[in-house]
């Protein structure tokens, strides 16, 4: 029977990685304290050193993708409106 993976919050990951980077306790001690595999703590510590606390934020990526999608839709709408305007200008000169 397989176990469901545990998901940790960004604040928890940041706290554990920060505590590991202080090196007051060994990785093994932290692993026992938080019931996490030592390799996971080492990975979080490495990510903290490389990318900082913003790494663990998931909502930022979603918000950025949503904004890019909205911008693409708006640019598409602008393009359609420009084409309609040019077509109307062309047709209005025929009636003058």
C-alpha cells in the first residue's frame, strides 16, 4: 500500500532550511525533530542558498501565468478591433 506524499507549506520549508543553514544542529537531528528525510532538508537548504525565500511560493507562479494569459487575450482583442476599424474606414470611404 502506497503512502500519500506530505505537502509542506512554504513557511515550514523556509523555517527548516533556515535552521539547517544556521548549523546549530546536525541535519540528522533536524530530520528526527521534524520527521523529514535528511536529504529533503539538504535539498531545501541548497535551494534557500541559491534562490532565497521566494522559491517556495507557489501562488506567485500562478499569478504570473494568469497575468500573461490575460495580457495575451487583451492583445488579441486589440488586434481584432484594429482590423475592424480599418475595415470600417475602408467601407466608409466607399459611401462618401
